[in-house]
C-alpha cells in the first residue's frame, strides 16, 4: 500500500474543516490542516460571530429609547464605532486562540500558507509538497462583485466589519440576509441607510409573509429601500463621496457603497480542475452523499459545495465525513428541516417549508399570528411580531414555522426540534404554553386563515 505523509490533509481551517480534522486527529490518525488566513474561517473571523457582535452593539440604541417608557431617565449617551470594532477584534483574537488550541489538543498539524492540489494525493503549501491518503476541501465561499464601472470603490461584508469610521450615509446593494443585517446595523448606529435591490422584495427564498412583514418594518424605521433598481456605475466625487448611477438615469450620492449580492465557492486556483475534480459553473464542487468528489481520494464539505451554506451544516458535514472515513461509523447528512436565522432588526427565524413551497406540494392549512410584543406596550414602539405555521392539510404534520420579531432565532431553534421529530398541529395544540411569552403563540394558534384564490397560491 502506498505510504503517505498524512492520513488526511484538509485545506481550509474554518468551522467544517476544523471539525472534520480535529475529530480524525483525536481518534489517532495523522492529520494536517492548511490555512493561509486566520484559523476559524468565515463564520468566526469574517461572518456570523463578528456580525452578531455588531448587531448586539447596534441594538442598544433601541434599548435606550425603550427604557424611557419603563421609568428610566438616561443622561447623554454617545456611541464610538472604533471602540466597538476594537473590542470585537479582541474577541476574534481570543477565538482564534481557542481554535488553534483545539487543533493542538487533537494533534492536528497546522500548515500555514496557500494550499494547491498537485495530484490526487499531494498538496503543495507555499512550495512544499505533502502527501495524504485523503484530501478534504473546506475553503468556504467569498463575496462576489459585479463587473460594472467603479466597482473598485465598493466594499463587501469583509471590509464593512473593520471600517475605521462610521459613515454618515451608507448604500447597501443586495436584498439577501447579509445586506439586510448590515442595513439594520448601520441604521441603528445612526447612519442614513439606502438599500438597493433588483427584485420587488428582500430575502428571496424565505416565506412571503415574513419577507413582507420585515420589509414593511425596515421602511417604517426609515431605511430607504429602492426596489427593482440596478446600479450601472459608481464614481468617486471630488469631496470623497460616491455617486451611483442607476438604470434609468437616476443618481444617488453616498459615503460608503457596500455590495452584498452573493458569495461564490472559493475554489479558484486550488488546482481542482487540473486533477479532474468535477465542478459546477459557479465553481462549486460536486460531491456525493459521503462528500466524495469525482476523484476518489478528494472530498469536499461546507459552502464550497454550495448545498446548504450555513455554518452548522458545514460542521455536521465535517462530522459525518470524519465518522465515516476515520471512525468506522458511516453517517450521512440529513438536509431536511434545517433552521436558519436572519439577524435583522427585528430578527427572523425559519425552519421547514415556506408557504409557497408547501402549496406546490399539496393542500395546506396556514396559521398566522400578528401582535405587538409585550415589551413595547410601555415603550410605545410600533414594531410588530409575525408568527406563522404551515400544516399539511391531509396529515396534520407541521411543514414549516416562521417568525419575524424579538427573539425569533432563539424561539425557532426550539420549534425546529419539533419539526425534526415530525410533530403534528394537534401536538402543537396539546402543548401548554409559557405565559406571558411570544413563543406561546406557536402553540395557541387555533384558526387557519382562509385559502387564497387559486391565482394567488404561487
């Protein structure tokens, strides 16, 4: 049998790659992980974690305002963006140390540099070649930018996390969850925010009722939402601001242009095509249910496969890979009823099918509750919560649960367990709620809304 330097080399030390490699290392296999940037990957260093910290920071503006209705008298309050960014970076440094220790504790060798696959069993890292019985690709995704004049003036979510100063005017291009989240952050911290989207509504792919409710709330808050609008060019003005020209000729001036129009698998320059790994047109690696590519010794997990691009999914894919090939315990990832969240303001929680998806499958019953959260009855805030259940009309199984409002991600995480277990609406109804909470609405919705006319079911 051929002898290799390692049993496994993983390229990419993000959440999925670290999980797979440290499990294999902990079980006694000789493993290495290649990373050219910071250990921790997109989620920890450039995504979920730092973004959530900024969301927390931004939300204090609303909390201070609401406190007045509860008898609190606040003095002058002020916000310092560099302090928030600096403290956020200290936490990222701490987390990087935690990840590096996890690797050391599980005897994972960290190879610093850019990894390139030379042949089915060889990875070259900054000129030095290493061989392995198996190679795992876990390099994640990277923000994409359109090819328009002046695009070099735009930033992505990567740079937005570390701006030296808080801009007075921010224009965000995109209608997905990253765009919506950063629009909420900048708006709450005092920036004048314009959001430009190509379609008529934000959050494509989410349930229509939730999308509409959040969009209405963002507009009510004062975010300038430009729907069905496309940016044709960006120019820097003599004052240092930026001028955007829209399709149709309208112009718009801003101090920061941020693009959040999508991410693509970060596969360019890895040598995958040269060794015969099949990829899709967008650079995503094609894999089977065991994460194996078209080359028997090469595997891929996480966003680089462009299946379900969520950190917990990459972590679970990493575990399934390690259990199957390094622990004699075959496992495959189950992609049904994966919960997700948008940390907008207010936030969104979602699990299972949207109403649109469910109606294409068969007859459904729809339950919706709209109310003002109890917290806002004294503060006077007009923000509303919307909760929704989609139920199979024939089997009574709950197909989807969706919410926009305070604590939505925390609440829907629990509801996701019920959907994973195949819970029925009857079982939801039999569950005693906790009062007074918003979450109890999920077990007290009794009357379905009337079915729409056939032309409005798509």
